[in-house]
């Protein structure tokens, strides 16, 4: 464990990654319009929601650094994951809603942040994949995300509750993806496969089914585990984790992770 990177190693062939749950601004705090805006798009309480995963033997990797400092789930070259669509980059300068967040950083500053946080995060993830792959024929990387249900700049209307991303079926075996969709379809929650969110850089980079590494992204609409306010202000956001909503959602998430483990271990 470091000051900003948490790694809990488990024996099972499953890694649950949390690239966007951090709120730390490190030495960049004075570069943002406000600290609140720098944290507004955090995947709030995501590691708490999935805390049960450690009991399944999963390895858990989480950064404490805010995605506004550097987004460890973006292409480090700066190429957009969603060409032609609104999104945020490796070092965001706006919020999801398009509010000004910071000035455009210099190339040297981007390189500094990448060396300090992006590269070590992915070195750790690569090492954990290699550790588990040495012991298992298959390893599943489950990239855990959440987002507000209504962000007009990014998508129309209300986002489905469970958004499964496999980059069009390229990042994992069809069997794994189909089972995840079956779990979602059997739940009381709306879902979509490869809709607005098809998987970020982590899913696309590490998902190499031919090499025994299967990656999948699950983007949850936050209304499933907290009460989203009608208006986002410093007084209303972030909303606290709602224990009742979270308790209803966790069995579905448990079924998804259980399916990932069954797939990875070759169990029926």
C-alpha cells in the first residue's frame, strides 16, 4: 500500500479495479477552479459498494488520486475513447457537465502527472494480472465505475442502471459477456450492453482473451445506491451512500462477480 494506491491481493482469478473513486488532489489543488468541481465527477463510494468482493478472494486495486488530476482510465496518448462524442481526457479541463475545471496543462505537466500516478497505477495492475495469470488459465479484470444518472452533455435522458462494456465484444469471451447480461436481465434494474459506455482504456488495453485475460467494465448509474439530488451544489453533492439502495443492489453485483469467477475457473 502507498499513500495514494491501495492494493488488496486475493488468490482468485479476479481483479476489481477502481480507477475513479479517489478524491486526492495532491500538489495540483491550486490548479482547479474549485476543489469541489475537481471532485464532482468522482465515482462516489464505489469501493464501499463493492467491499464484499474481498470475501470472494478478489484482488482489489484503487487509486486515491482524483480523476481530475489524471484519469488512469484514459488513453495515455491523449486519443479520445469516444471520437465525436463529448468526454473528458487524460488530464480533464472541464467537468462532465462542461464546466471549466482548469487551464490546459503543459506537456511537461501532463508528463509529470503521468509518471507520478498513471504509470505506477498501471504497473501495479499489470503486475497483479501477471501474478494471477501465472496460477490460472483465465483472469477477469472487472473495471468498476459509477456515474450520475443524468448528464445531458454526455448522454440523452436517463442512463440505464447497469452499463456493461466490452468494446463491442473484443475485450472478453462472449460467454463471459453473455452471462453478465443474463444476470442484469434477471435483476429489477435496467441495463445495456455496449451502449454509451463501451469500456475505457483499462478494459480495452488489458482485455486480451486470446492470452487468457478477459476485461469488462461495469458502469452503474448512481441512483442505484444513493439519492441523486435534483440540483448539484456543494450543499447537496456528494450524496451519502444509501444503505437500503446499496443492500438491494449488492446481490446483483455479487452475482456478476460470481459469474466472473465461475467463468475464470471453468465452473458451470
